[in-house]
C-alpha cells in the first residue's frame, strides 16, 4: 500500500535556499497534476505522490539575493498556501535592538509564523498520521556569534533561538508526526556560532517534560570562552583531559564527551597519513651508471722532430654550379706527427710509446687547376 508522505521542511539559514525550494515546487506540482487527473478520470488504485510544506527564515540581503536580481528576490519572498498544490512560506530576518525586542516582536509575531503555516498545511492535508515527517535544516550562520564578514547586514538571531525553535518544533511533531523529527546541520563558519547554536539546538531536541526548562546560560559568552580555552588545540597534538577537580564539573563532562570524538578523528587522520603500500609494478631505472674514475697518468713529453706532412688530392664529389656545370673540389690531407719543431727540447725516453698520428683534412673549393699537357 502506498502512502501519501507529508513533509514539513523548515530551514533556518542566513542564505535563501532557492535550490531546495525549486525541488519542493516540482514535487508538489507533479502531485497536484496527478490529483487533478484522478479527479477528472476514473478512480485508480494509485495514490498521488508526496506533498511538502517548505518554510524558510533567511536574510533577503545576503546570497543569492545580494545583487538584487528580480527572479532570485521574488523566489526568496514567495508566500503561497494551498494554491496550485503549493505550500511555501518565506520569512526575512530582521535586526533587533534587545533580547526582549527579539522574543516579543520578531519571534512571536514573525518567525513562529513558519510553524503556524506548517500546522495549517498538515490540517489541510489530512492531519496527524504515520505518513507525516518533519525536517529541520538548521544553519548556524544566522547565529549572533557568526563572523561579521558573514553577517554584514546585522540580520541574525540569539543563540537561544535554536533552543526555543527546537522546542516549539518538537511540540508540533508530537501533535502531528508522533515525535518524528530529522534535523541536519546546514551552515556555520565561526567556532563560537557552531558551538553555541549546536548546543542550544541539541538541548531543545532533548525529550524532556514541558515543565523542565533548560538553563540558557549554558551557551552564554562567558561559558563559551571557558569551553574554547579547555578544548583549544596545542602544538604537538590534542590536549589531554585535566585532572579531576581542577575545572568545573560541566567542563569536565564536556571534555569527557568530546574525547571519543577527538580520538576517532585522530585515527582517521592517522590512517590518511599512513604511507601507501608498495606498488607491484615499478618503472625501469633509466639513470646512467656512474663512471669509475681512472687514475691520472703522468704527462708525456713530446718526441723531438719536425712534423712530416703528406699531401694527396683525391677527387671530391661533384656539385652543380650556377651555370649547370659540375665543379671538382680538391681535398688536401695532411698527416701531422705529434713532434715539436723546437730543436732545444730534450728528447723523450726510448721506451715511451709513439703517439697516434691524427689526420688533418683541408677542403679547398674552386675550379681544379688544369693539368700540364705532356
């Protein structure tokens, strides 16, 4: 049996997720088409596809709407409900002057509208059931502790927002989805924004009685600074756990919880840094072997005598001249002994081997001399 899945998707993000909204629109459009066909034609056993409610809280002045492109700004400002099969609500982040201003004016009157519209969607599509599931895409880059370079327009939320919103979403899930919630981390760049937002959000998702309230000072700036100091990386490796009683109890508990995560990460890093196994095939060594140095021989003294020369004029190959006739170039060979012409030099010992005579080639170009008639 096929079930009609009802998804309530809520995004908290400094940037508008126009891609996710486009996917939701296409799914709802196809489901709406199937519904119209079934209403107009004979009844079938097949049921329409999923229906999704999409709600987003984001900064309209940030990416991808920062340049003010009409199609992007319009898509990030869409608010349509139960028309053409669409259920979409976009709410823009606003600046606030104080905590009281944020909670009384912005959260209660504007931001909680995301959850009110989600409840209207669930009421209009069948109410509670096993086919209802709630997703939260939680972006910590909207947190008050995010880098100023990311929050250039001062559109942000207090860290406690992630706790309050999670608690209100859990109440909605308990009513319509049997407590089923899937929450994923979607963004965040500052360590302090990630720590405070994640801590507040996890505490908000904890299954506690309504009468039990969390201490929101857990993610105060003072405690965040203390936690950052305790978990700060030192040169030479990760920090060790402090001695029992040397720090406050909640710091010790936090470090004990984070220690297994750090050791797991360290094992992953060590496995990545391990040297690769030796390959079974290797390249042939193409380097030339080093030459063995030979001992230097004693200098040889030249033999006494004058250089003797012999001259011969063999015919060289013919090459065409400009006029088309061929010319013969006589080649003169001179054999020169390695002797010296100086008479005052001392003659070499008789045992010295005679050096090899080297030929000397002299190439003379031009017309050959005519031979004398005999």
